[in-house]
C-alpha cells in the first residue's frame, strides 16, 4: 500500500491513469483518477495520452512483475490505495 512521503501529488506505479494526493507525510493517500483519455506524467499533471510516451509514463510490465519490482500490490480498483 502506498504511504505518503510528504505533502503533494505522487504517481501511482501501478496505473498511470491516476495519482495519489497526500496532505502530509504519513497521511492516508487519496487515489485521484485522471480524466478520461489522460495519464499522469512526470510533470505532475494529467495530460492527453496521445501526447505522452506511454512506454515511459506507464509501466509496460505485468501486474505480477510490478508487485515484485515495486514491492506493492497493484490493483485495477481506482479507489484502492
């Protein structure tokens, strides 16, 4: 499960269609979906998916590989944190 390292917005390593919003370090994160057709990018904003290099922005590995690489359990549920 993602833990807030500080206040701010942070990428979701499991799903580039959303990001985590944190109020302060140690706070419970809020999973925020990007608008349809957009992905969360390295600039910290949701941008049109056609304008992004999705091989860089989105993980191009399986969920199982992400679980091992990142040490997190990835889910398709946008409400999961």
